[in-house]
């Protein structure tokens, strides 16, 4: 059985500097959430997924556990399972016994972390062919020839689709639909609208792991931009924007600070924020409409008893 790892993502220092500088100098500063996931950030997020407050991971896992046979009947077996934002690969691994993928293709921008995760998974499932892809899939889903074009099942768990605005999400869903071909599909996790206190606890946990995850972005920026951010000058802020139906993560200046980096500098007043992530929450009906707009056909869905989270299998044909 042929396994491998293909590194598509190549760091373009000038392009990264340009993107980050544009965000930092915007009237309301922002940074793409993909920059939260350096090696340490990926490990911190894996730890966040184990927290009691962070309901998405355990609720999605409970849906998979309870409905695994139904899920397998819907998706079919022997697919090429393409895991977007695979991280430690554990969410996909829960599906292996039932859907029995012929080929597993985990994709992540955190290349070293993904290599370690795939190597560990190969020891547990030696019968499954695995091809890791170090890749930024946020703008393109052009996959190498090593990934079979037939029977593709894209897997996008954890409600990562919520990091996109609704219009961006429809466009991204459309790119997955195009990459599926007629015999493929999408298995996707979606976080649903719920009580605000549950959301706030999930994104601002008691022991501060989410705060550490968000603040680690500043260390990553220091590395990428040769910047002089001091994390102690900033605090993690999580808030629910009811009008947009989304949780927002920000980094807020504790005091007046000036930050310099290669390519620019900015003065931040006390209380000024850098917007680092959105996590949109949907009703089932609205998300099904988005799948339809993206060109998907029949949809099977499974929801936990609390109505907190939804897992959908959308067919391309």
C-alpha cells in the first residue's frame, strides 16, 4: 500500500507580510483565523476540544457514535475521505470503522503537526491508504493527481464552516461541490443557534485555554512579521453578535501600545481590538438552503437531542 505526504503550501513571505499588514492597518484591525494554527496553536486547539465547556466536539462525536450506521449507509463505504483542516485527525478516525475509507486524505496548513498526526494514525489503521496534504484550502481545492477523482467524500467537521461569512461559506461549499464530481459528497458539521451563555462559556473557558490559543496568534505574528507584539499587553475577548448570529474573537489592548513590524507599524489605543475569528451559528433550515445554493442535491441530517449541533451528508449528484 502506497502512503505519502505532499507539501503544496509553500510559505511566501512577501504575500504573507502583505496580507497581514493589510489586516493590521485596516480601520478595524483583523487577522485571518488561519494564522491561529501554527504548531502550538494547533495543539492548543486540540486541547480546547477536550474541555467540558467546548460542546461542539463532544456533541458531534455523540452524533457520530449514535448514528454511525446511518451515516455509513448514507455516505457509502470505500470512499476517498478528504479531511479538511484535519488537525490531529481524530474526528475522521472515529468514522473509519463504519465507512471504511479506501483512501484517507487529511489536509491542513499546519504541516509539521499534520505529519505527526498522520504518522500516528497509520499505526492504528495500517489497512487504510493515507496521503497527507500540507495545503491552504481556503482559496483553492485543486487537489494533486495522487488524490482519486472518483468517490470523493469531503469531511469538514467541527463547524469550521462558521469561520466564513455566509456568502463566503456558500462559495466555499460550491468549490467542494465542484471538486466532488457526480459520485461524491460532503459530510459537514454545523453549529446551531443556541443560548448565549452556552456560547460564551465555549469560547471563553474557565481555565483560559481559548485565551491562550487566541493570544498565541501574537507570537505567530512576531515570527511571521518580525513584529514586537507583547502578549501581556493584550487580552482575549469573546462576544456574541446577535445581529450577525456569530461569536466573535478579538484581542483587546490592555493599555495604549505601539506595535512595529517589517512593513509597517500601528498605534493601538487602550481598548482597541484586533478581530481574529468569527464562528457563525445557523438554524438547520438556513444551512440546508446554503447547501442547495451551492449545488448539492439530497441531504441527510442528524441532530443531537439538545438541538445544539447538526451533521449533514450532502450528495453532489
